[in-house]
C-alpha cells in the first residue's frame, strides 16, 4: 500500500487561493512516488476574490472548499473531517490563500492568527511525528505554530529574483531558523519533520519550481 498523504488547499488561484501550479506539482509528484493524495480544504468563505487579469479584488464571494474542488477535480473533503490516524503525512502548497484563508498573515504578518482547523491539523501531524511538507508562503504556518523550527522560503535578501525575501526576516522574528536555499533545493528540519522549499517565492522558471517541489514531496514520502 502506498503512503496516504493529506494535501490541504486554500482555494483556487495564486492571488486569493492555492497556487495552481504548485498544487498540481504536489499531486503529480505524489502520484510518481506511489502515494495516495487525499485533498482537503476548509469550508469557509475566502477573505476576498481577486480578478486574476487585473490583480484587483472584486465584490464576489467564494467558498474555499468549493474553489479548491476545482483543483482536486471534485475529489475533496471538508478539512474538519480530516483524521490524522489514517494518514501518513501532510503537504500544504502555497499561494496567497494560505496567508488570507488559512491564516491572517497577509494583513497581520507575524502577529497573524492561524485558522483553528488548520492549526489543529498541523499540531496533530506534528504530535504524531508524521512529516509535513510546505512550500512557497505556507512555511509561515509552521513558523507561527512551532517556535524554533527550521524552514526555508528561499532567500532572506530582497532582489529581483527574490521579491518576497522579507518573509524570511519576519519568520526569524518569530524565533525560527531560516535557511537560505535555491529554488530547486529543500530544507529538512529532522527534529520537527518539516520539509520546505521556496517554489514561487522565487522569480524562477516554472520547471525549477516543479523540480524543487518534487524533492520536497519525495522527502516527505520517504520520511512517512
């Protein structure tokens, strides 16, 4: 039997949900590793809906579970029904939905609140010593919940290649150890069983992002 891995989504679309390419890469790489993905999302309203052509919020209202079902091809469950006992690992792709729908990081940074359902799931996997894979912005969830953990969101010096590098500084302020890594690399915190990679935190070719996520998924499955 292949490993059963929970994948938690935050909507559909980089600016207000889960990053679609990252989510797809996670699912493809899990399949390649012979693992069974079980997709979950919280049944809550999105913080807002963004027009991805204009990059501007609209007056629409959308539901995180309903939108996430687009990526999961309808095969998705309410996050409230996740039972850590039957699962071997957890992966949360990035996208602004992590910072808007799974937490309040987008508006409050290090002072953010993590959604209770998301926090409960992360703590349950951590307590069970089951591996957690995080990419792009999603490592901030672990930074907030597990003080002293080791993570990467890429680099900590802002430049054209690393436009979101200030995130690393904020994570350090939370007491975490940030480790600079290239987009095709991962960082493994063996003590906390956290595997992280930068993905679209880096202004990089999409195949490099895909490869970095592949290494993250492979290591999560290996640790499971």
